[in-house]
């Protein structure tokens, strides 16, 4: 099984496939999770706060760091 193919400098097809797989998994699991939390709390606010946390963490990681 091929896990990684290098195309040009520092471009890996395997990384792209893994990110697509993670995105697709989120698209499947997300609505089920949101419905479950909504049923428990009666509101989508907790769901929005829970999903905002990883987005904020990703945004912080994308900020260039000074060495």
C-alpha cells in the first residue's frame, strides 16, 4: 500500500488525502454530535463553542512565529 508520494519539493499527496479523510469524517460525525448535544442542552450554543475551540487553536498555530 502506498502511503506517501512525493510530487515536487515538499508536496506530499498522502498529507492531502489524510486531510480530506479528516474533513469527511467530521462531515459525518458532526451533525450526529451536534444533534446529541442539542438534545441534552436544548441549544446549539454549546455545540458552537465546542466546534470553535479547534478552529481557534488552528488559527493560533497558523500565526508565524518569531525565533
